């Protein structure tokens, strides 16, 4: 018998890909010789935004800035738990100025914003499970975010941060390899993590929905879940079947253009947790 999966209303932040291009290479998915169709990217992004709104969620829109082609990947701009924002500090100079744009948004909206002293790429490398062990932060390192930022996030947010080492450059952010399906359940591709981190994940999350390399390569782990619905890249049909078998409702969306930047659904969506 599959479990009843209940949705919870969410607040999200997204940024339209008006200035999206692939003009530098900071992950293995990016190739500057591949042309990007900005109009199609905008259409696909808008469809994703509408999908989240139609599911009953609130979506705030961050104004995009010229010269920041990766700003569409709004998940990287901060990590919000219980009304406090642990700000981002990007690893690569090409994205550094995005942090200030996010900061301005949060401060204008009255969120408590804590500026980081350590390199971290927001929800790209941080996930939050409010009902796992009273509230647990999962934190990736190895490619972008520094482990020192995990400790800082724990200090700022007052929740234990569990450090997980990423070992496959194709899955350079935690959110390409692991996702929260609801407040206590994760799904992940074990091969993206070191053997020790796989051991940690098995211990903490014996009920996890396990994914495979094909799921991860189709950006199937880069999903947004509200507890019932799982919005994910339409190429990830295997992953859609897995979450359906676990009692969730897959909601596929087309995001082929943004994949050229090395991201999909989750990368485009930051969750603002009150
Ligand atoms: N081109 C961007 C980068 O490499 C993609 C970011 C994807 N975002 C994410 N949350 N995984 O920084």
C-alpha cells in the first residue's frame, strides 16, 4: 500500500532567463559553442513558474540583471530557514554579483539576512528537511561550497548541518544529486557521493527513494517537491516512475534550454521558508 502524500503551500523565488547565455564554462554541462534560444528558455521558464502557481504556491520574481547569464539559477542566491537567510558567496567571479541582487531582494522584503564569510552557493548545496530529526540541513561540498560554510550555516540557522562529499563533477551541486520530496523524505543518486557520505545518508534516511545514474544525468534529482507533487525535468521519465511508485505525483516540465547551463527545475527555484 502506498502512503498518502500531502502537499504544503510554499513560497518560491525565481528569476527569468532574460539574459541567459552560455559564455563561460564552470561546470561540465556548459559548452560555449552551443547556441542558446533565449525566447525558448523564457517560454520554458514561464511554464515552470505557471506550474508552481497552478499547484497553489506563491512565486516571487527577482528582476534579472544584464551581464549575469546564470542568474536564472535562483536557487544559488541564498538558503532560507525559518525566516533567516544565510546569504550566498559564489565560488566563481562570473557569478559573484548575483549575491548582492538576492540580498537586496531579501532585505527589501524584511527577511533577516546574514552575509556569509564562506564560499557557498545557497540551495545549490544546501537542502532542508524540517521534519527529519527536528530539522536537518544537508550540505554538499567538493566542487563549490566550502565545508566551513556548512558550519556557518549551522551557526546562523541553528539546525544541524550534515556535510556530504560530492565526488562526480557532473553532479557538482548537491541539488543535482539529492532532493527533498517532502519534509522528511529524500531521494538521491548514491554514486554522486563518497562512500562515507553514502553511509551517512543510509543511516539517516533508510526510507530514501534511491535514484540511478540515468536519473541523475536526466536532471531527475533536480526537482521541486511540495510534499505531494514532484516537478521535474520531462526527460527524467525513469525518475518520474520512481516517485510515482513512492506515492508522489510527478509533474514533468520541459527545460531543455536551461540544461545547457547545467541546471534544471530546482536550480531555477529557491524556497523561502517562513
Ligand atoms: N551554470 C550554473 C553554474 O554552474 C548552473 C547552476 C545550477 N544551479 C544549481 N542550483 N545546481 O553555476
